[in-house]
C-alpha cells in the first residue's frame, strides 16, 4: 500500500535554559506532524544564533564548526529516515531519534503502534471501524495527558495498572457506560497485542485483564408494534422514507450499512426463480443471500425510480444513520411505541418477530443474518423463548381467573 511520509528537521535553542548568554542546542525531528526533541549536547550564544536559518552567524572558527556539525546531524537523521523507508519499517520521530542515539529499537512508543495500525488498517477495516479506533486513540491521548502529563509513553512501560487506570478514567472522567468502556479497552488491547506479536514488547499487559460486559436485552418490535408502523402513513416525505427503510430492514434483517450500500446489481434470481438479495455484510464482508418477502419487494419497487437512487445507482436514497435514528424517534412517538427505536431494532425484529417466532429454523436465520457463529443467533432464540414464557404466564393467569370465577 502506498503511503506518504513527511519528514523535517529543525534546529533551535532552548531559551528556558540560558546560562551566561548561552542556550542548549536542540534538533526537532518531525514525521507526519509528530515531533521528537533531540539534545545535541552543545551550547551556543543566543546573540550569535540566526533563528531564521537555524545556524550560527559569523565567519569565525566556532560558527564554522557548529554549522558543519548541524549539517552532519541533518544528513545523519535524513539517512536514518531513508533507511527505514527503504527497508519498509515503521517510521516515526521517536524511532529516528532512538536510532541516532544508538538506543535499542525495542523502545517503541504507544504512538508508534497507533501510527502503524492506522496505516495498515486502511485497506482491511471498514470506515466505521476505523473511526472507532480514531475515537479510542483520542481518549488514550487525553488520558496520558491527564495522568502522566504527556501524549506518549514507551510500550514497555504499559502494565496492568495502566489498563485499570484507563478504565477508571473512561468511566469517571468521560462518564461512559461499562460496555462503551469495554469496547475502547478492547481496541487498546488489539493495539497492544499487535505490538506483542511484532515483538515490540516482551510481555502482554492484558494477560490478566478480563473485559466484562453488561448483558443487555435485544430490543425488538412485537408483531403488533411492527404492524402499527406499517399501517401508518406520513405526509412528510422524509418521515415516510425513513418508515419504508425501517420496514424494509424488518423484512430483510439488513443493517443500516447493508441497506445503504445496496445496488440493483445485488438483486438476483434465486434458486426458486424469485428475486433475492445477493450481497456482503458491510461489517464483516460475509456473503448473504436473502429471498425477498413481498413487503420488502414492494418497497424496492417504490424507490427504483427515485431521482437520487437513479443518479447514485443505489436501491434507496441515502441518509445518515444519525438523522435516520432521529426520525425514528418521531415515528415511535406517533405510533405510541415506548421502546428506544433505532434502525438496528429492525434487524432484531427480523430475527425474532418475523422469522424465529414464525417457525423459521435458527440455522436458516443465522445464514440470513450473515452470522459466522450460530451462538450469535441463539441470543435471539433465547429472547423469543422468554417472550413465549411471558405470554404463556399471562395466559395461565387468565385461565386461573376464569376457573376461579366458575
């Protein structure tokens, strides 16, 4: 994969450490906007320093020696950069500094593995997942600044206490729910595991850490609630469109990303001679084949001549997930549905109310949803079983009351 690196060296004086009119000379190495400061173990007169040209003024022996020295430092640093680039190794300002000082390359920093991961995940992870990693990186840097007064630390310094402190920071300082915190920590764990695999660290600080998620009930619509939405018509075109997209997902099991990326090329004749969706899950790239139920097919036909669908060659007009979920809240209010209606509720509704509750085998539902593990689908089966238990409990109470009345 082709990547563009930016590299620069700037020589400057540390004005905060002036003694007898002299200040320490430093080199600032910058790679892709990330800096590393390198002490050059020299002091020069401030009055003789040309900050614009980053060199000493004058023609005497000392200016000549210092300027030749700076020229050589610049050559050496650039050579290290070129060697790393030629060998296809990770390039960062801290690594260039370490190599110049003759330090052990195993002293890679947290930002080094983040940068490495960012470069290599571009071709392997979907954009939504990449954004999640960028968000986690932001909180890591924020935590480092608050806890350690820096934005970086050596990977070898990471330990179990760091993980616990980061967890506490996310819960208390950022006021995150437990499951959100666990997702950020799992992403940090993947970064650290990558560093361990690449032998940048000798031990995995996560070896004793166990991510604990709170169990959440899958929210889905009952048959009555789904029918209420289906039967409701909206005068506002945007609300009607959102309703149609939601109902379509309820009868196909597709996620927001899957629905938005559908094109006419994804519609194929299936083994039964009827129209199917042949596509891939946006999240996992797992192939999916879904026979189109009549209600889903009617919605497709409704939008096949929509101007935006035609111009973009998609099945449906596009809308952001955030706006879509906002409109769904309005639809829920109008239909008097008390549940937190999001687009993903449609996928849960397909799994429970539309398929499993109507006797579709769990193995078939698993294939339709694009699950790679049957255990993932079994979560929905347990939800259906609980609903059956509750319904039978209500029936039992009614029968008991009727018997008592007799």
